[in-house]
């Protein structure tokens, strides 16, 4: 705890400086403009913030090295915890470079062990895994062996890393220690109680039991395989992979590609019109730095937001929510993301009014990064479906008072999705743009894929639904091993 607190205190001023640099250099326009266009100011920010964070890391590492002997001092010299860190720093003076070199060698050793073990597991897996047309018992048995090998390799890698670090630090400590003060336990008296005798019979029995249990788990899993995934596809800002985002062109293309939902972003103009736009300004899509809330809807409509994507979209303009609702009515569901940049007036009420005027309330969902915003809308219309959009988590997302979650793919773990389902919430993942990522999210149980390429997502869902139980199992096993199990011919082969 003391070490963690010291690290946080050391990091604080550097993080504050990084935050100030960000505010000074990257807030004149929407952050998405800087991320996509990368003007000179963006690279200046990257360089200065990078130097700041690099200095922070160097200083923290240097301090951590100084605390390398703190644990040993407490264990072997009975130094009080409150003094151990300062005594460790004193003991290490003049030896930090040696310790850094040894830790560097330890990291290299651990990486080598992990790579070797992974290589062995993959090599063995490729040699024993059958194709999908093999007998079921052969698929189950070989799969069980591979899974046991995978778990064992991970355990060994972690165990070797932990023990070897302990050995390195303790040997270094003994090199510089006050040997008169050291009181080591008699390991000879403890070893027979700590480490039970490992015999060939015990080892074979343990492996056999493990393989049998895994085989049973696989067989049960085969019985519960769901052939119909029921995954829906949402076109992210319309079909924005093939048309300019948040335009009527991208919305119409999403409908043409068979999307189940179209996702758009809305905010208010100076004259209170709800328009469809993601960023706080139009710098990214039109080179115009005008803020949405500082312009009227008519002024925004004079700006070309399509040519940046392709000259053939030169006639595209910022659409109103009313126009998008009319385009989607009777064709596709609409997910409306409420954007808040601190200048909203009556955003929730105006959105409600427009949806009801278009009679689209049964085919619309709402979400936002700002939980208070969607909860405000929920109070206006308790029966409407609202969701929380997030890329980070500091608590249990599944407990949020919403109907569904829209999470970044890095957060969409199997455990989060399962927990959300237990609490009656659907999970959408964003932004999923390649076939493997789509298949992975489907395998984890996601209910909705938010993507720039809705047609591709539809194809992946069809392929996943066509998998046999054996193919499905081999697909999951390939993902576990870090392989790329792209399906080349549904129902025939899985690589």
C-alpha cells in the first residue's frame, strides 16, 4: 500500500502537466479532428506529453528499484514496515544499475520462457487437432489435451516468472545485506510440508482426471451450442465505411446493406434545431472550425460535409434529426446517441418531440456517454429503451440503471456480457470492423455489432450460424490459442 501511494504521489505532478498540455494544445477543435488529420499541433502535443510521461516512467522505475529490498528487509531482518522502504533505498545506493541490469535480464528470461511455452502448445495443438470431419470423440479428446496443455503452460509461465523474480531480488539482497541481522527460516524443516512428493503415479492420475473433466465439459458444451445467434447489426453513423458519416447518404446505404439499426449522433444548433453530427465542430469532415452550437441549422447546411470522403458526396449536408427519422421510418431501427458538449438547451425534450412526431417511438433506442442525460430522457418516457455508452469502467457496468450497454470491444468480455444478460441487459459492442473481431464478439455472446460495414457483419453472422458444434468448438479453441480461425467455407473447414 505504501509503495502504491508513493507511486501515485510521484505520478500526480506529471499527469497534471500532461493534462495542462492537452488543454493548451488539443482543445481548439474536436479531438476527432486531431486524431484523424494529425496537424502539426497534434504532433507537438504527442511529443511534449510523451516526454512528460516518459520522464514520469523513468522516475517511478528508479524509485521502484530503490524499494527492491523492502520485502526482504521486513522478512529477514524484521525491519518495521514504516522504515523498510527508506532502509532499502539506503542499502541499494551505488547498486541501482546492477539491479536494473538484473531485472532487465529477468524480463528477457520471462519473455523467452513465455514464447517457448506458447510455441510448444501451438506446435502440439497443430499436430494433434483433427479436422472438422473427424469422429466426435477424436475432436473432444484432442481438444481436451490442448486445453490442459494451454492452462498448464500459462500456469508454468506465471509460476516461473514469480519464483525467478523472488530468487533474483533475494540473491541481490544477500549480496548487499547486513548478514549479522539476517534470520532465515530453516527450509529443510518445512519443505516436506510445503511440497508434497510428486510421483509418476500421482502425475499420471492428475493429468488423466484433468483430461476426463475437460472432455466432459466439452461434451456438455456441445449439447448447449446455440446455432441461432440472434445478433443484430447497427450501422455506425450510417454505413460510414463506405459513405461520409452521419449523412443521409450513409443512412440510405445502411438500409441498402440490410442493417437492423442505424446509429447517429445528435446535438442542438444555435437556433435549437436538433441536427445529426458527432464532433463538436465540423473541422474533421469539412475543415470548418465552427462549433455546432454557435451556428444555425441553415448556416450548417451551407457546408459541404461529403467531399472529404469522396467528391461524389459533395452535395451532402448536415442533416436534421427530423430528416433522418423520415428516412428510417418503415425501413430500419434508429439508435440515437445524445451528444453533450456543455451547450445543450432542451436536447432530450426536443428529441422526444421529433420522435413522436415521426411516429418512430417503437423503433428507436437512445444512448449516451452521459448517464444523467439518458436518465433524464427515461423520466420523460419511461417505456423507451435507453443505454449507457462507455469505453472505460471503474465499477460494475451491469448495475447501471439502463436497458442496455454499448461498450468498446476491449470491455466486451464474456464475463461482462454474461453478467449483463443475467441482469436483463443486452450488450452492443463498438466499433467492430473486421471479420475476426466480429466473430469473436459473436462467440462471446454480444447482442449487437456496431460497425462501419453492416454488410460484412451480416455475412459473418450467417457464417457463424452455419457452424456445426464441432466447428464451433474448434473455432473457440483457435481463439483461445491466439490463432486466426477465419471461416473460408461455412460448414466445411475452419482454420
